[in-house]
C-alpha cells in the first residue's frame, strides 16, 4: 500500500496582516459607535410586566 501526500501551498501572512470584508468593518463600526448597552434584568422585568398587563 502506497500513501501519497500532496503538499498544500502555504500562504504566509504576518501576525499584523489581516483581511477584513466591508461587512466586518460595518459590524465593528456599529459596536464601537452605535451600540447602546442595556440592563438585561430591567429589560426582562419590562417584558414580564408587559405580558402580565396584556394577559399573555
């Protein structure tokens, strides 16, 4: 039995060299510029009370 191994060409990228898509850049921009943190406990409490008030 003969085992054949095919070498795959290696593309060298330095540790600082990265490739970003426009979608990635848009997501990063959103997180840094437009993201508004919320208090999840408060949000869940509001959801719970709204369901009680609506009879759901």
